[in-house]
C-alpha cells in the first residue's frame, strides 16, 4: 500500500508565517549544533592528538592518527543514514530529529570528559573511536532528515530558499566551531590548549545540543506515516522503487563531498602542512571564509527558485574541475593568499550546497524520501568526504600534495557529467 501524503505536504506548504519560522528554527538549531559538534573535532585535532595518542612521536603522525579516527567516524554515517532515515519514513521527521541531536549531545559530553593516553593508555584512543562512531551515526541521519524536513516545510516556489537554510545552519555550526577554536587559541597558551583548553569547546557543544533539542520540541510534523506498521516502508524499499534516483544521489555527492570537506574543514590544516601557515592565522581565515559562505547560501537558493537547480550544479562542478589544481598551487604562507583561495572556492561550492537538499528531496516520494537519500548520500560521504583529510595528509607527508588536487578535480568531473545528464527538478511536486 502506498501512502498518499500530498494533503499533509500541502498543509506544510501553507504553514502560517510564524509556524514556518518555527520550522526553520527547529531544523536550523539542531543542524547548527550537530555540525558544530562534528567539525569541532577537525579544528581542534592539532591540540588534542598528542593527548589521546601515544606521546613522543612525529606531530604529523599524531595528526594522521587524529584524522584517521575522523574518517572512522564517517564509517557509521551510512548506518545512521539508513536507520534514522527509516525512522523518519516510518515514524515521522520529528522523532528522527530528536534522536539525532540526543546522540550527538551524548558524544560531545563524552569528548569533553575523555581521559588522556597518559591516564588510561590505549583505552583512550579506543574510546575516541567509539565516540566518533556514535557521532557519525547521528550526523549520518541528521544531514538527510533536516534537509527533507526543510524541503517539505517550504511554501510553493520557495523550496530552494528553504533548503539553502540547511547549509546556512550547517555553516553557522562550522563557523561557531572555527570561531570557538580560534577564540580559545587566542586566549589560552599553546600548553593550555594542548592540556585542557580543547575540552571546553566540546563541553559547549553538549550544551548546544541540549538547547537544540528543546527548540525542536513543538514543531509541526511534515510527514504522517502509515497508521499500520505493516504498511510502512521496509529498510531497502527505495532500492526497489527508486534505484535510478539513489544512483543520482551518489553521483551528485561524489565530487561535492570531497570539495566540501577540503574547503570548509581541511584547508587550514592543508595550509599549515604545505606552506607552514600558523594555525591561529589559518583558523581566522577559515572563520572569515565560512561567514562569507553562509551569506551566499540564501541568495543562491532564491536564484535556484527562479532559474532552476541544474545551472548552479553545473557551475559548481565545472568550476572545481578546472580550478582546483591552480587554486591550491597558488597557496602561500600568507593570510591574504589563503583567504582569496578559500573565498573563491566558497563561491563555486555554493552552486551545490544551496540546492542539493532541494534536488534530492525532489527526486523521491515521501514514503521513502529520507532513507532513499540517507543511505546513498552517507555512503558516498563516508567513502570520499571522510577520507579526504587523511588522504591529503598522507600525500603531503610523502611530498605529493599536488596529487590530491588532481584527485579532487577528477571526482568533480564525474559529478559534473551527472549534473549535465539530470532532469531539472525545479517545480517538482513533493508527493
């Protein structure tokens, strides 16, 4: 039996302005807290790596270990994308969003209290892996469910704008993580940051998750599941009913996820390892460029509601296919050099980030929308986005930094071909 949710979605599309703002705030607050928590790890890894892993080694080796665990966290994202996506399709979006932010808050509290290697030995990095798996499970579901919730809450003709808010809140979470890390680095000595300062950022994240959970209470459900459990979708129903759409999600995400994690997360570390830029300077540039990236999102979302999603996706893909190598080769030990390269990349990346949530939601029926997006998206992010920092660090350590730029360019070329062959989804009815 197929559940017709068109009436529910019509009600969501006609939400009063005040209720619509509550929907936006609920998705945004949780998404902000989730992405702050997820990416604070990347920004602070240079400070806690030598506390969690065996001391006395090469700093590059410690950084490699920290990013290896960062990649391990991505391994749980496909599981989260499937399980939490299925929860959203079977029991509603609100239940799924409450679950994701609760899991992330627990993980952040555990990070803030994590004992060092000096205190408990090898159990410290083992616990770190467990925490990252828990956080990966949460983020794997949050990315999809919040995007679907925003698309289903959007009024007619404004789905691109509403969906772009997902990256606004995600960017604000990254911006907050970068800003908190930069502030702590500026106010504390290097020794204090390595000893205990990094814990403050994770404790703040736990509080942010609690606030996000409270804000999400009382939102309006955008998808009413079938009343009988037997009529609700199975775990892999989307693969039988929408295999082409699932494959499109993979193709859309392939190049974009590597670009996203390179430009928004790893670029400060890349600059530190390749040209020797000071960590504090790199974090400041990251904060400024993320603020610029955030401002661009709703503008591009509104543009996609007028001209369509496809032109923006192609601009993103073609831009990074051609410009990744020259942009990274221009990097110098200079604040302005990194800022220019960061902002140029952010302009191109906006062509994907502002519209991807809307496009993916427009590909699937409501019955399997969350799981249909969640698993293919999370698998691709785990395989390519999560491994990007580790791969780049490895190539830098072996004096082949330029190989990474070509790797990014090749993957974005594949995605560009996918975008060129897709149908325009602007104006599609969410049913």
